[in-house]
């Protein structure tokens, strides 16, 4: 998932977007990258929005000491501290967005806001286990991956990092942030309960992981089953195209000038992957695992068997999501089978 350096320079800092600090992206709005050690994404952008009563943060980071330290240093640049945070608007319930918001929210009595579609995911993490992912991999015919997951020791999750938020968002709504008004827009796909926040007055979209400037967001990697992740994701991208064009403030990667331009690229990418997947099942009826093994992966076109367990699993689940879309479009059929559902063209 590495990207060329020039593309990864953020215009607000003039440096690689992962460089620590606090960078002004607009009047009263600052980007603070927090580290994600041992994660290919490298960092997550948290955005601090100044209000008369304190700071609203969009996303919270991962609850690890390195991230908390980087957040404190970033806020210090603004002459503030964690005690000034009054609210976290979280885009979705992945650990690198939610867990530090949950922990700090409790500590400094800041309210945490999250889409209600993430209810099941939070509860599933608190229960522990990779059951839903194993089930989807089994449906995909990826039995070797299921076997490898079963041999991995489950991490223990601190329930304080996965508590419910103070506010569950439902449907399209608005959130007052000081004198600003953010449109909170449900954008299921990356996760079922993902939200983006649009500041139309300032021309900004806090996009979370829905629209990323240099990589394609993973689809449906969550501890619950349900939904039709790629169909939902593409519909959610189309929703962004229907808004006025905004500057892209992503959770991973540099700030970019146009949400629309990136949405067009992402939709085109998925149409291309759909065509490749259809070509594979036209040649031979296949499981999602077999289709994934035939396709190139990442922008460097890696072979499937060179991916690690985590990325290989993401690849299989994404392929299953593509095949689901082909079935929904009426160009493929799906026959359930115990060792993996079989997809064929027609
Ligand atoms: Zn995510």
C-alpha cells in the first residue's frame, strides 16, 4: 500500500503527511497526524476544530501511548491540551479512529458521537473473537486462511476503548460545532455505520476512511456480518458526487483539493475490478478465494500469494463483495456450497 512520495506530501505542511505536528488546513481547523506503529497505514489524521467552548476533534486515533503523546504535542502547538476537548465526532468504529476517542472522552468528559450502524461492531469487539470474519472467509472458500486465523492468539480488548458513545447518529443530520454546522452524512461501505462530516460553509469534507486520496479504502472489514459492503460503498461514493465539490480532509493521506476527482477514480477502480472478476468466473466457475488468487493486488500489482494473512483476508473479502455486486447486477449467479460459494457468469 505504499505510495509515491510526491503524492504523499500534504499541502498544509509541505512535508510527508505522516510527519508529526499540527497543521492549519483552514481557519480554526488543524490536522494532527497520530502514529499507527506496525500498521501499513502509518498514521491517522485527527482534525481539531476550534470552537468558543473548546475543541471538537474529528476522529480520535488509536488508544496507544505513542498516539496520545503525539496528540498532546499537536494540541500544545495550538496552545491547548486534551482537557480542552469537548467533543469527538468519530467517522467509524475502527480502532485507529475510535479507541482513543472513547478513552479520552471518559477521561476529560468529552462527548463521543458515532453512527448507530456501528452498534453491532462495538458489541462484537467487546465480546471478542473473529467469528464474523472467519465465517465470511469460509463462504469465500478461503479455508487455508480460516485455518491460519484460528491459530492466532486473540488480542484482548480493553472494554473502555470500545464503550458505547454518548450520541448515536441516525440518518442524515446536522451537528453544531461552535458556530459551524456540519452535515453528518451516513456513508456505509468501509464499515456499515461510517459517517462523513461536511462543512459546506468552509468547503470541507471530513471524509474518515470513505474517500482516501492515495489508496482505496478496504470494504467491509468489520467484526459483524450483514449489508452489501461494495454496493453500499459505491452508492455512498455516488452520494459524495451529488454534493457540491469540497476539499478532501482524509483520515489517511494528505489533504487533497477535490472530493469529486477522487470519487471518480475510486468508482472507476471498482468498475475495473468488477470487469476483472467477471472475466475470471466467465472462464471458470470459482469461489471468491479462487478469483482473488487470479487478480493482481495493490497498486504494485502484487500476486495474491505474496500478501500476508491480514491483507490476504482483506483481498478475499473484497473479492466476495465484488462478486456480490455482479450477482446483484444480474451478470453472475451464486450457488452456496459448504466449502465456499461458487460464482459463475450469466
Ligand atoms: Zn477504517
